[in-house]
């Protein structure tokens, strides 16, 4: 069966560090997100409060203690490849693989071009380029190692398209900050609002107030601890 089917998340006393002898960057944080909720994650301190570390911890990409459950299943009882293929993180600066855009979106050649193009459209790529654009990105476009020939915003859009292709039920977006232009950011926000629907749980690390105020819940981190968690109206 496809897991997680609904995309609910429960985090219990989650701590994290980058190396066995390194300092803790998250300190026993606990919170719960219902299926389909949109959560904006912000911070009190300007940087280094643990937002990106939280996203990595949710996929066990750094060392963690405590528990993370998706649809009630603990991540330490599932295969890590399964975990990372069903939950999608869109990092602040996504890394892509060298090869075509098609290969990046669909590494195992499981989908028709029509499906892949629909996902690119839903993610917003085509609203940033016209049909006649010479440098237009298509499924056949060659991606340089890491994705260095694309802007950070374009890479986030492609990562979003990949999540749409995979039908991820839970999506974690680490908003790019200075590296992204306003227009691209607007496209991404619009795609998230209008194309994902209510059956996708969305955690957004938000740098803009707008993104936070639109959310169902807001989680505020301060030096690796939860300072606030609740609906925007209650905070
Ligand atoms: P920003 O708003 O700048 O994106 P953030 O809230 O995402 O910040 P994190 O990147 O999660 O904060 O950083 C939390 C802590 O983890 C900081 O003390 C930081 O120095 C540390 N940290 C982040 N990345 C690493 C890493 N790769 N190795 C070791 N420590 C790291
Ligand atoms: Mg960060």
C-alpha cells in the first residue's frame, strides 16, 4: 500500500545533531500536523534557529533522537529509501543530477512525457517562459552537474514538479531567500496554493510574512526549540 496515504505527521521529542560529537541543533521538539494542513515555519532569531535542520531531521538525513511518525508509522521502522522517496524536501538550493530534465524528473522512466509536462506546468515552469523563448527549458534540456545552469528558483520549481509527479502526500519546502527573484517566488507560492490541493500536507520554511499568514498553523523556532505553535490568529 502507498505510504503515507494521508500525510499526517507527529514529532515527539526530536533532537538532532550533525555529527556524533557535535552540538545539538534541535532540542526535544514535539508537534503534530494533521493531514492536509499547511504549516509555516519561521524563527525568532534571524538565522541558525534550526529550520533547515528540522527539514533534514524529518527525513533522518542528519543524526536524530526521538520519534517522527508519518500516518502513525515511525521513521525508524521504515526503509530510508522508502521514506525519502515518499516525502519530498525542496531544499533552499536544490541539487540536480547531470542529464536531461526528463531524467531528473523521472529517473526510472516510469511516466509519459504528458505526465511530466503536466507536472512542470503545475509547478509553474511554463509561466516563467514563453513558447518561443530561445533558451526555453523542456524535458530534453541538458542539466549541468548540480543544476548549475539553472537559477535557484528554477531548480525549486523542478523539485516541486518532481514532488507532483511522485504524488507526495507530504512536502517540505525550504524557501530560498536572497537567491530567488520575486517573480519566481510568486510562481512557486501560486503553484503551491492552486495546484497541490488540500490532500497534500505542506510544511514551508517561510522567510516572508505573507507565506506565514496564509498558513493553517505557524511553528516558530528559537535556537532549536519551539517558541510558538498554533494558528496565525492565536499567536
Ligand atoms: P537560516 O534562516 O539561515 O536558513 P536555519 O534556521 O535554517 O537558518 P539551520 O541551518 O538549521 O538554521 O542551523 C541550525 C544550527 O545548525 C546552526 O547552529 C548551524 O550552525 C548548524 N548547522 C547547520 N548546518 C550545519 C552543518 N552542515 N554542519 C554542522 N552544523 C550545521
Ligand atoms: Mg535554513
